[in-house]
C-alpha cells in the first residue's frame, strides 16, 4: 500500500468512526456493521474524564522516574523514587477499580 493509499484509508476509518483499519476492512469486505455504540450518563462520562486525567498523571510520574534512572549509569533509587512508584501504583489501582465498576 502506498503512503497516499494509507492516508486515504485512515481518513475513511476516521470518518466512519471505526476503531482501527481492520474493523473498517471487515465491514467493507463482509458488508456488516458491527460497531458497538456506547452511551454513558453524565456521571460516568465525568468519571472517565477524571480517569483519563489520572492515567496521564501516572504516565508523567513514570516518565520522570525512568528519565532519572536512565540519565545516570550508576543511579540508585531514592525514597522519592519509591514514593513516585507507590503513588503511580495507587493511582493505577484506583483507575482499575473505576473501570471494573463500569464494566459490570
């Protein structure tokens, strides 16, 4: 596939609100529309936005720690690093609990 064809395909995927190229291709080949429609109430939407924010914070914390660890060959983990890891773990656990609640 040429780069131009790939761009065209990606625009069709986006325009059709498909999750990925594979979903788009399946729908075109098999002439089916198996896209799931998910509707959320306002409270759930806000919780998911909050979850997205929290996951972003976790990523920032982990990036800070990994940058520190990779910047120096003889780096030793400090109490602050351990605190960041514990904080990231706690935030991920909280996010998981929220997701589990909505998946049930």
